[in-house]
């Protein structure tokens, strides 16, 4: 889905119970700031972050390592509170540990004494009938390719498998806002492509707003409606803000080899400070900088 | 002398686990000689019966040495009676119905005192470990009480509760309380903050969070604390029975010492060793199954 038109958003929210966590929510950040107190003094990480995400939209967040991407997701999930600005989900302020969101953390954070199935079950909203919950867990494990490992403990599986279980746990919550912190980082290249398609399938079958942190520019361009580049606005500044927002052309599923994406990729990598070498026979790309 | 401080508890706990899980098997001197089957933890020492048999070697050697020393007349019988006469003393006490009674009453005191102390340790430790307010309020006082040597309680407890069962159970419960309390507090404070946050993010709070994340994460160290508490219970039992009682193994020790019955003293010590080892082995089994489930 391309950036949801406001009419579509309105229909979506009126047809579903607004109190239901499963309704896709728009996310708004207004001047969000976060400064950490450290022994060396205050450390500003985020300052003046403005961002508006439509209900059902997929927005990828890219930025250099340590620039505050995880910190930003934590503010939206209500795991941490900004010390400036406001964050609204569906027009209402984020609550602590907001139940309308689900996070797949950068580390899998599975409970080591539970099987993968029981870990995924933690994500199923409380009050779900037991049989239904079991069925959902089985379906999600199957979806992320872990059906055969349901009874294993986290330490018996690879890092990539644990990360997929963590993704399944987040999906089990049927959140209005799905927050994914480098969810495919620990996966091998092939599994990563499969999981990207899986995420798109899940999103197409039951739209939810997705905020996806990634360090993989190609992944961002393949999955997202828009890509947000985080970074400091002025050279040498300690704090991070939104440097640019790129709207990705084309409907999903996209062709990974699309020439327009290659251009955007070069632009984003440039923004990340990675020099790109354009082929000599492509003068257009050369001039696009 | 008796109350082990918390850091020791933790270290002891982790080393126990490491050896249990790996079976503490040393590969042969030349691991390559074991061929393809060679794995860490393989070899004859990895097998239970072999290890059990090896554990009996030293006691058997001691027994033989004891027999030889007493038979050769190197030591006077009133200082060290022969194994046979200790056995005779045991049979004699058993026929009078005293042996069974002493063993039963001592075991009962240890089990009850341990259960009371461990339950309190778990409860108070959970509160102190989870609530900063409770920690600030209770920790200094409990730390000071823990510093009191066990024997110092005896006269006071007798004065308050007379020489009945209560005074002994209380003393043993005090002995069992602190290892559990300190390990629970330390374990709950060191639960991986990432896991707790994940639990909260998925809607767990209060008792649910405690049951689903915090307590399970603390299980391995708590079990180690329980094991230590049981050992302390036997220690405190003897302290209680030595000073104020009319039955039990501690009483047998004291009474026999007064009457010069070295055979019965040795019998009491051997029985304490056997009972202590047995209860420790039982709790070790429980530990193993708990760790399989929770670690
Ligand atoms: N709780 C905290 N206390 C102090 N500094 C923090 C805290 N959390 C994050 N930071 C700092 O904020 C910066 C951004 O961290 P993070 O959001 O994890 O970066 P990213 O996810 O973009 O790699 C880092 O420099 C990190 O050290
Ligand atoms: Mg991060």
C-alpha cells in the first residue's frame, strides 16, 4: 500500500472498534527530544524529531549506528518517555508500555526457560481463548518457518531462528503499530529475503502501521512506503533529527532490481556517508547527486 | 562462622551447576586415543555407576585404616574404639528404641525448621529484591541480624521459648532463612533488565511479571540458596541440640561426651554425615530437575 490517503484512513478507523489494539493507527511525532543523563553529563540523542506516519503505512528508519534509531522506537512503544515533544498514536498520547504497539527488539529477548511456542504465546493478547491462542501460535511459527522448532528452547536454536521467533511474538499481538528494530539483522541473506516477503504478506492480509528500523538501505526501499533518514542536521552536532524523508515509488511487491530504486539507494547511501561509485556509462546517475 | 555471605552463595551456586550439567568428566589423558567416540564429557568417568563407585573408595580406605589402627593397638580404645564396637553401640541404641527416635526427631527438626526458614526467606527476599522501599527499610536490619553468630541466639531463645521444640525450630529456621533470603534478593536484582522490559512490553505487570519473568529467571540461584540453607539447618540443629535438648543426635553427642562414650559420639557423627549427605542428595535431585526446566 502506498501512503494511505486520508479518506482510506478514516474508513479504516470507523469500521473497526477504535479501542481494539488491532486497528492500524497513525503515528505522529511532534518535536520529540530525548537526552540521557550520563556520568559524563547530559547526552542529547534526539532533538526536534517530527514525523507523521499514516495508518497502515510502512516507514523505514535508517541512520548511522548509534544515532538513536532504537531510542526513537522505544519512545513510540512507551518503553521510554521523551523529555520534549509529543507522540500520538491514533490521536492519543502514547501510554507507558503502550498496548497498541508491539516491539520486536533488536535482540530477540526470548525467555530462555520457555520453548519457542511458549515465547510466541506471550505475544497473544490476554483473554484470547486457549485453543485459539494455540492455533495462532502454531500458524505464526509456521509462517516464520519455525514449525519444526516449536518445542525447542531459545538456546537450542540459532540467532536467526530466535529473531524470527521474536518477530512471530510481535505479530501475535496483532498490534495497531508494529515496531521492528532491525528484525532481519541476524538472518542469512536468503532467509532475510524470505522474511521480507513474509512481512509484506502479513501486512497485506491485515494492515498495520509499521515502523521498521534497518541498516540495510535495499531492505528499506523494498519494504517501505517512505524511508526516513535520521542523522545530525549540522556537521558535528551531537543530536539526531530527521534529515530527509524519501517516498519510494512503485507499488509492492517491488522489483528488487528497479532502476528507480537504485537511484534512491545511491542517494540514501550518500546521506549515510557511504560513497557510491556509479557506473561510468550511466551519466544520469552521476548527475543526480 | 556459620552465616555464609551472599557472594559466596552465588559463587558456590554457579560452580555446583557447572559441574552438575557437565558431569565433571575429565577426558582421558590422551583424548585422541578415545577415537571417534571422544566428546567432551565422554569416557568412563561420565558414567554414573563409575562415579558412585569412585566416591566410595575413600570411605572404604578410611574404614580399613580405622580397623587397622584400632586392631594394632596403636590408639587406646577409650580414644578411638574399633568400627565393630561403634556398630555394637548402634545396635544397642537401636534395641532400646533410642537410635530411631533420635534420628527421627533430628530429621524432623531440620525439615520443619528448613521449610519455615526457607519459606520466610523466599517471601522476605522477594519483597526486598523487588521493592526499593522495602529494601531501604529492611535490608540494614536484616543484615545486622545476619551478622549475629548462631550460638548467640541460643540462650535468648531458651529464655523466651523454654527448652521445647519451638526454640530449636526457631534457631534452625534462622539458619535456613539467610542463605535463601540473600540469594533471592541478589537474584531478583540481577534479573536481565532486557527480559523484564520485554515482559512489560508484552503486557505483564505485578504478580504476572513476577511469575512469568522474575522468579523463573531467579530459579537457578534460588535453588543453590536452598541447598545451602539445608546444610545450614543441620549445622544449627546440632548447635541447638548440643546446648538444650533431651533427645536427638546433638544430644547424643553431648550426653556421650559427658559419659565418655566415644563409640556413641562417633556413631552420632557418622549418622550426621549420612543424614546430611542424604538430604543434600535429595535436594540435588530436585535441583537437577528444576534446572532442566528453568535454566
Ligand atoms: N539508557 C541510556 N542511557 C544513556 N545513553 C543511552 C541510553 N540509551 C541509548 N543511549 C545512547 O543513545 C545513543 C543512541 O542509541 P541507540 O538508539 O541504541 O542507537 P541506534 O539504535 O541508532 O544504533 C547511543 O549513543 C547510546 O549510547
Ligand atoms: Mg539500535
